[in-house]
């Protein structure tokens, strides 16, 4: 079979790219190793930057998001026995964020692609890429019926995450990998309870960080910092609620809303970037190229930014025959990626309790939080990064 762009991975990056290309009249085939039910049912949190919200609407995939998502105009920082608010619209010229889970984004993107007759092949296996250095790369795979297939294409987009085949297909020595592993993880829960707050609470405590978020009027998502080697089975529901309350406390009549816990998970944390994000006719996007700790809420948004840059470059190529934007794809995307990495690292470092930290380090963290919430310039820097930096050159 033949297409212009073969896309490996039906996550946010792959589906967004496919729709962006479709709107420019560029054909693509999307390959996904999991079933449609699996990718739409894998529960993942999601905070959408203003630019991602605008992009979803622009490509025709935002209707349900605008009805069911929760617009947030700020976050609340708890530390040293007090709570301070960062007002996003005031500090960023009206920009906001939206709470809308990643699997809901995927549902909307799958639907909008299928509604336009997209070729999405679920439950494929044995995916491999070939002839990356030439002008006619290939993707080979076995379809859900066990039949071996081959796609001849102009370009391949590797949007298949950290465990996919795209990045490992690049020869050794062609990529530089920059990575930082964090000595803690997040213990996350989903519970049936009303919201504890109308905005996200980021709490710094000597026992460790806490994030209070929401999923719906009836379901809440919350996290607390934990040992990454800990086990979910070590934490009873009573122990979990006791830990949340110990770190959050109660003040000014506020109380954490508790309810039946129906999902528990421990999430490891790391920062990683690979450079360049291209090898021959293979282009990496999303988690295949970078991973961020969740503190800065950048993962899905960086994937959206990557494919926006890549779609523009591919559109330019098919319209003009020129490769200058494709040649600059990696450098352009990495400028935004590294700024998001810096912000995610900074938020993580400011809010978490590090093993072995002494009293001096803890007081420096309190001073940093006091400065961020007390200085308009510092608060603006946080707000600008949180709602999303501009798409440079687009």
C-alpha cells in the first residue's frame, strides 16, 4: 500500500498529526499496536494549555472538550501553613488552561479522524521501519488478522512513545540522550467524591508534595509524593487519606473531600530529551522524543506542539518541494521542548521534598515559593509557562 506519511502510534501526537495533514490534503496511515478500546480506556490525566485548546477547536475535535472540560483560571500554592493563588488571565492577557483527560482527547481525535475516512489500523504487531536514508522509506507490520503488510511512503512519523519501535530504529550513535531521574514518584488515586477545590492545589510539605486535581463533578484525581519503589498494596484507603490530610491540613474551613478509591497507581518521574528528533525520513514526535515530569503539565502539550511544527513543515514540502522547514524541524521543536523541560524541572524542584534534604534546602524552597507568590514578575513567569509559551515561528 502507498501513502504520503506513515504515522506509527495512535496517541495524541499521531492522531493530531494525521488530522492536521488531512486538513491540508495530505494522506496518512496510522498504525497502533493496541485496540481502540485500549487506547481510549487507558486513564491518564490531562491539563491542556491554551494553545492546545485552540488547536483542538481549530481541527474540529473540540466540541465535547468545550462542553465537558473544566476551565481553570489559576492554581493554588500551599506552603509554610498558607495558601496563595496564581491568577492566569490577569498575568497572561486572558490565557487559561483546561482540565480534560488525555484519554478523552484520544476519543475525540479518533472519532474526528474516522469521521473523515481516516485509515487507522489498530492491533498491529511486528512493526519495523526500513530505507530511512532514501527517498522511499517503508513500514512493515502484521495486521490484526496476522497478514504481513508493507507501507511505501514519503516520510515516517514516529509517535509511538518511549517503548515504541521508532526511536530504537535509529542507528546507535546518531542520537544524544539527555536524562534526569528523580528520587521520588507520585502515588495517584481516583476517588468518587465532590471537588475539594475549584482549582488545582500544589502543596509543598516536609512529608512530601501533594497535588489535588479533579476529573469530573463526581470523580477526583489526587497525588502525593512517594518512594518510586513503593507498592500500591502497601497503602490501604485509610492510610492514603491519613497521608493526604497530614500534608494538606485544614484551614479557613477548607477540608479535603474523601470518598471511595477505585484506582491506585505509582508513577515514576524523569526528564528526558533526545536530539536530533530526525533521522533521514523518520521524524520523532511526542514521548518518542521527550519525557517530562508531570509537575509542569507539559507532556500532552509538547506532543501537540511537536506535530504542529511537523505538520507545517510537511505541508510546506508538498506545496513547494522545499525541505528547509523539514530540515529545521528538530531545532524548532527543541527550543520549546527545552523551555518546557526547564519549567517542569523547576516546578518539581521547588515543590518536592528531596531525600537527604537538610533544613537549609527546605528553607530555600519556602523562600522560592514566597518569592514566586509575592512578586508579580515571578508569578507572571510561572503563569506564562503554565498556560503555554507561544509557538515560535508559527
